[in-house]
C-alpha cells in the first residue's frame, strides 16, 4: 500500500457514519437500503459514503445489477494496523513505567489490590 | 475518547507529512526548526501541521517560550488501535483461511517451501 493510499484510507475512516457502516458490515454483507435504514439517511447520502469507503479499499461491491451488496475488506484496515505497529512499543513502554510506579506505591498498601492492577495492564495490551 | 475526537485523530493522520513528523518525534522531542529541516518546508507550514497534530492529541508542546519542543503523545494512537481491535479478528480469520488453502496446495509440493509460508503468516500477526 502506497503512503497516499494509507492517507486515503485514514481520511475515509475519519467520519463516525463511515465507521458505523464498517461496524455493520463486520457482521456481514448488506445492501445500500439495509445500510441506510439505521442512520435515517437518504440513499444518495449513503451512496456517497460508500464511494469514499470503496475508493479507500475498505469495502467492495457485488456485481449483481439490482442488489450490489457491500462487503468489508479487512486488508485496508490491516494496513492501518501495520502502520501503527512501530508506535505500539511506545505506549506499551508507558504502561510498563506506569506499572512500575503503581508497584512502588503498593509497597505500603494491602496485597489484595495487586491482581486488579495487573488486570488493568493486560486489558490495554495486545494478545 | 469521544467518537469525534477519534475522527479528529484519524483526519490528522491522513497526511504523509504529519505521519513523517510523528515518525521523527517517536525518536525523541524536537523543536519546530528541527522538524522543518528534513521536509524543506517553511516554519509557518510546519507550524500549521503541528497545530493539527496538537488538536488531535497526537503531540504536546513544551512551555519554554523560546524552544517549545514537540513531543509525541502515544495515547491518541492507542485510541486508533483500540478502535481497530474489533476488526483484527476479521483479517486474522482470513489469514487462517489462506493458510488452510496453502496447506492444501502444499500436499503435492516439496517440504522446503513450508517455513517461508509460516513466516509470512506470522509477520501479519500480533504478538
């Protein structure tokens, strides 16, 4: 994916309605009419959002003349994830430093608080 | 982070120069002059990009009147990562299906090709 394609993908994601459309498509294919229903939007307005998502490689459209179902394309989202990869280390380091600080504070507090803090750290991490 | 803050962050990231600025700041704090140098951009042009990044919560600025160093704030990037989390499963499932398909093709091909395919899969995965 070229840097400009990544910019196009990120710009397409920078809209709550388009992200909601992707969340709906993550559950399965849908037609334009099905996508328009929960947003109370006109079909042309939804079609415009779909064109932006399609240009960004985030969705594809079926070939059937009448129905043309929309389908999520996770590959474009993965390109965003790949870009984020180099920064992941930075916030994980911060979590480590925070944990060190909490552990230092803990030396004078009861032991039962420890498991909860460990859980909080794991929630913020990748599996 | 509110949905609109996430939109602001994604919009700020949808520009190759701003992503290059973040890549530079990932290596350490820098002044506006230091950031402008590799891009051959005017200081006002860089300042404009920095304002967008700051509004998106992606960087912060120091308080020193003269120098005001810029600093990366990984927390905003983590919010993008948290949003991506629900989709990660989708492309990992696709990689699993691709691996099944490759394994099926492999039944008639030499064994030495296997390690490379395994490597390719792991590269695309989270640790």
